[in-house]
C-alpha cells in the first residue's frame, strides 16, 4: 500500500548559515554626538592646567622648605642621634651637647707648622729645589732627570695635570743661584720622594737645572663689584668660588687644586666653625645657592690672630674633587721669590659690596689694582707697624677701587708666562676704597710652606702612608697635629 512521503517542515534557516544579521531595533549604538575637536582641546587644556597647578604648588612648597631649612640651619644644629636642635653657638665649643659628640666632630681645626716643606719652586723660572736639615736648600741639576721624577716632584707639590719639565742653563740663573749648592737625582729613584732621591753636587755635569710646570693651573681661554670694579665672567677667573654658610654668600675663595680651596681664616670666626653649614659654589658668574660642593675639612692657620689679622689664611677641602673645565680650574700657587714689584698691576675678584655698607653683588666683579710697596703700606700715614711680612697692600692712594665686605678670602692674582698666580688673599682694610687706606691681603708666597705642609699631611693620613708619616722629617708634625687632622 502506497503512502505519501513525509515532507520536512519548512524552515527559514539557510543551508550555509553566515553571521547573523541583527534585527532592527537591536544592538543600537547610543545616538549621542561624538566629542568635537573644540571639546577635546578643552579637556586637554583642563588636564594641563591641573598638572601645572600641582607642579607650581609642589615647587612653591619645595622652595619654602629650602628657605625654612636654611633659616633653621642658620640658627640651630640638629643632633641626628639625639633627635634635637641646639643653638649653633653651642657647636664646636669644646662641650658635648649631642649624643656621640656630633656637635664637636665636624668642626674647623687649626694647624701649626714648625717644619720646612722639603720641595719648592724658586723664582719665576720655577726652578726645582729640595731641602735637607743639614744642607739647607739645594737646586736640582737636570743630570739623570726623567719624566718619572717630574711626576713624583709635582705630586709632592700638589695638583698635577700633565706635568712637564725643562732644562735651564745654570749660567742664565740669577746671581745667588748660579753658584749652588746643587744636587742631582740618583739612578733608580724615580718613585722616591725627591728630597730623599738626591745627592749633593758641587756643579751640574749637564750645565743645567730642572724647571717644572706641574699643571695647567692658571690658564684661561678668554682675555682678560669690588668697589670701582666691573662685571666679569667666571670663565675669565675659573678658580673663583663662593663660600656659602647656610645658603648665604659669606666669603670668596680660590681653587688651588680640584679638591682644595685657599681662603681667609677670619671667615671662620664666631659660630662659623661647624662644617655642615658650609658649601662651596664653583663655576658660576652669578651668585646662586644651589649645587654647591660639601666640605669635609676646614683648617685654619694656628697662628691666626683675630685682633691683628696676622696669618689670615685657611684651607677648605671639598668632599669630592671638582671636574676641571673652562669654568672650574685651579689657579697656580706662586713660586718662592716670585718677582713682582711695586706699581705692578694685579686683579682682584669677588661678589662683595660695591660700596661701603652696601650689598653683595649679583654678578662677579673684577678690578685691576697696583701693588703698594711694603715700606709705604707700613708707614705711619697708612697702617704703620700693624703690617707684617705675612701681608701685602694693593690699591690706589686716592682709593676709589678696592675689595670690600663679602670679598674676604677671595683671590688677588697676577699673570706671568700666560699663567695666573695667586699672589694674595683678601684679608682686611679700613672701610672700602677710602683715601690712603688700601686693601690688605695675606701674602701667599710667605704662606706656601704652611699650605703645602697641610695638604701633604692630610694626603698622607688619608692614604694611610704610616711609614711616611713616621719618617724623621714628618714625625714631629704628625705627632703634634694628629688629634686635629686625623680623618
């Protein structure tokens, strides 16, 4: 019996289904209009304003915190272990006020020298001489001299940068030096201290003596307020630094090596003896209070007399050496018997007052002034007997140009053979630029022995050169000063 075939039900499903087609009314996007470019710019502007406002507030808070910190540090010392503040005048006074004696550890020290530094350069020719307790000063012949000896001698003298030597004929020396006494190095002594590496000679077999140039000190790439001075740039005087106490310019100073600054002892009187108050700003034409180098030693000449300003010299050692550049470069220390006569012009620089009882200059100032004969400066009509051989005077009889407050400790320099030499350190005077009362400067040449001995002794202690320190020559000064200079 035939039956009809059962037909499949009708369906709307396609045989090869594809992605479903959305039905009308489903999955609709919101019908709001998209942001216009104007609205986008407004949002960006709002974000920028908010960001700048936050940055401005943070900047104001940072500046306020900086000045508050400096204000507090100018009056108080914070004992970190005791977690307390004490007045600054209680620091470095010999009495312990903080746990662990924090207030007495980081303090200025004094140093007295009763010995002779055994190596020096003599006259404008930079002739090398060595000293022996029995034979005195002897000029070093060029016999058997090597570059290694040059390095050794210059290292003893301090800052070295590509040291070189040359020979000078004995016949061309000044009269006192032509006849000796002489000495010469022994073979195989290139690393021995020069004063120990030599043997006496009656004459130089080579007919010449050694002249040293130990560094690139005192060289500048440019040509050449101080009362009566003019604006200048730090790249003209790259050794000039600002000594700042609690963020305030207090004194000037001169780089004599990448780590050492020569300045005046009177900058550290009163409550200025705690090291953490001090920073040294270098490489700047304008006075700034940020980015200064910290200080780990301040050493004042132990013979300094605050009443007479005699022996007014001090050394500061930076925690880390500066990087030598066109705006940071040491000045040369002068050789012994540096030839400079009265009326010779020199240059004094600094940020001190531009007039008596005025204000500190914003821009570094320079002034050219002549040297005044010692006999004139010590005459009764000028300063009289208060002038010692540790002092020299410079300026004009009528005044008008002079160093002033804030210039203290800064450099008085003179150029010779294209290198600038530190002749004086700004020390004192009666008023500023007064008629008949010139500026008085510490005579650096006379203080060379003290400067070089301090640097050498601290170098020995830092490098743990115990055997050197205990040698016969250094024994007395090491034992006498060990409690003051130990690191």
